[in-house]
């Protein structure tokens, strides 16, 4: 029977953000605006780093890859959500749902490890400033390239394992109580046992969280210790400004993701879960380039230089 149901289910219905028709159009324009800002901000950041030689440093090498990841995982979710706002039925095919879940998992895991790699970059820059260019420069060594390669490999491995298990499940229901194919709402539709995949998801999520969290905490413990040992107030302020943007990005990403996944299932309403999910899937990719550009003198200077070059 499970096999029959699995063969019958060829498409799913996404619950969406709201079932109130009068909110569909305002939400469409709101998320269209967010997505356009995300595209312009992240593509602009990547272009700016590529076009300006003074930004060809390890920090901006990681930042350009973070912008690429943000751009990709926002594009996995938002375009389909925009189409659904204008449709009567929020239908997504079985293959489309699996593809969306696969790429979402890949890029969200990559985001987690990219922020971790950037924490290591901050640690080396502040704790070993004299050796920074020797240790981290992607012109001198392969450390940066190796770290970025590991980031994408971790995303690829994690998403491949989880999606291969999801493909083995049989599905009896078609309504996904979410606005995209996230793994937890998707699993609830299965009429076969989800025990193996629940254990695997728990193990992989735990591994990713523990590895990235320990690396972040240890890096920032050394960073803050080094900052406190700087004698001048000016020096402490300069050192802290080096990692403040990254700290803000880490806080936003882990804060919203933790609210979504690290809580009892009865602790919040569906509306609250949707708000948290929207924040880390669509709002954070928009905010990251703003966080790294508004308080960054080098980015501002590069932007002015690029605009002058285009003008003349």
C-alpha cells in the first residue's frame, strides 16, 4: 500500500505564509522587494570584490563566497514563493519539492560553515596579525581555497545524505504546512517509518551545530582575550571593528535558526515558526551585504572608486 501511495503522489500543495486572499498581493510586493535587494546587494558585493584589487584579501574572499551562498539559497526559496502568492493553488511537483529541499539544505549547511571559516579568519587576523598574510593569503597559500572547498563539500555531503533518505519514503498526504519544502514539515507527510531519517537528521544537525559552534566559540574566546590585552583604546576599537560585522551576521543566522529548530514542537505557533523561517531564508541573505558594507570603510571606498570609474 505504501508503494502505491508513493507512486500516486506526484505533486504537493504548499500551505504558504497565509490563507487570507487580501494579504497575497501586499506580501508579493514585499518579498519581491526583499528579493531584488538581496540580488542587487549580493551581486554588487561579489562584483565590487572582483573589480577592486584592494579587496583581494582573505577576508573579502570569504565574504564574496558568503554572498554567493546567500544569493543561491535565497533563490531556491523566494521565486517559488512569489509565484505562489499569485496562484490559487500552491502546487509543487514531487521532483521540484525534492530539488528545492536538496539545494536549500546544501546552501544552508554551507552558510553555517562559511560563517565558521570567517570566524577563523578573524581569529588569525587579530591574534596573529604579523603572520596573517602568510597563513591566510590565498595568493601565498591554499588555506583559504581549502577552507572554502571544505565548506561546499560539507553542504554537498549533508544534503545528499538527507535527500537520499527522503527519496526512500512513501507519502500519503499532499499538504505541506509550510511555504517551502523544509525537511521537518515534509517528513510529516510520510506514511512509512521516518525513524531512520529522524535519527540521521538529528545526528547531522548535531554534528554541524557542534563543530561550527565550538569553532566559533573558541575563535571568539581567543579574539576577545587578545582584544582585552591591547593597551590602547584605539587599538581595541580597531580590533573589535574587524570582527563586529561577522559577529552580527553570526548572531542573526544562529539566533533565527535556533528558534526554528532547537525548541519543542508545541513551543510556538505556526505563524511564529513562519516568521522565524522567513527571517533566516529571505531576510538574512538581504541583510548580510548591508551589514558588511555599511560599517566597512574599505567597502565604502571601493564603492566610491568604482562609481567614479563608471562615471568617467
